[in-house]
């Protein structure tokens, strides 16, 4: 007998019991998802269908976005969204806003990205580095405006920039760790691109991850 999985008001399938067991093991289907058989319209939980049989997932390998073991093609079963979605802003729009605001919007958006990382990993280092770095840069401006002391304010400004760059690399490490160990999509971020383009570069990959999570379509 075949079954249909119900998610978000839509039905996906049909799947055999073996299919459901495999998708549960691979994380594409949750035991708490609703499903029904071809003959019965009343839905039950997937756990009631597959029972407590444990199926070992296939070993993870380095793959492109969405191509997880047992990837279900578009139009059948979307990838399970077990974590918050990345912030929805196209990297091209972000680039335009950064240019128009002379880089100020990048300072805002890096906190948005760091907050997303904190939600999925509980890693607070990027937020801390960004916060202290921006504080030092602001303080350097206050000193320069109040006293005209350029040397001291320049040191504070340099220290702030160093901390912000450190925050970029802390964010890069947190994303790579999460998306290679927890949700393995083989994420590999360039150090050079992180240094020079940081928030715009991160947003490009976050957009790809968001699309994968919403549609299950590999990028």
C-alpha cells in the first residue's frame, strides 16, 4: 500500500512504507508528520505507519545544496525545515543598498546575519565582535569630533575594523560548521571573499540555502 505525506495543506507522494522509513532516517520526513493511505482519507502520524523500525541513514558526503542523501525531487517532498530560514534579501539588492548608503547598510545587515547564526547555532561570537567593533568606531568618531585628536581616534577606529573582520570570519566558521555537520550541504566559504565582500558574499549563500529549504531544489 502507498501513502501520501501531508504538509502545509499539500499532499506529497505516493510513497511506500520503505520510502517513508528511508526518508525518516534521512531527516526529510518527521515522525510527527501527517500521512494517509491511498484507501483511507483520515490522516495519521508517520510513526503510526512506519512503527519503530530504525533505518540507518546513508553516510554524508560533500554535495551541493539540497543534494542530501535520499534527496526527494521537486514536486514530491520538500526538504524539512527544522531550523529558521535565512534572512530574505537578494544579494544584488543588498549590494545596491550598501552602495547607496556608502556602506552603512552593510553595518546593519551584518548584525542581521549574525543574529540568524545565533538562532541556528547559539554562537554569539560574531554578534560580540560586531558590537564591540562598531562601538570602538563610534567612540573614535566622538573623540575626533570632541578633541580633534586624530592619532587616538585612529587607533580606536583601527581596533574596531579588526574586530569587525574577526566577526566576519567567526560568522563564516559558524555557518560552515553548521552546514557541514548538522545540515550537511558541504558549505565551503572562501576566506578571500569573506575578507573583501563579507555580508554580500554571505547573503548570496544564505539565499541559496533559503531556496533549498523552501523548495528542495538543488542549487
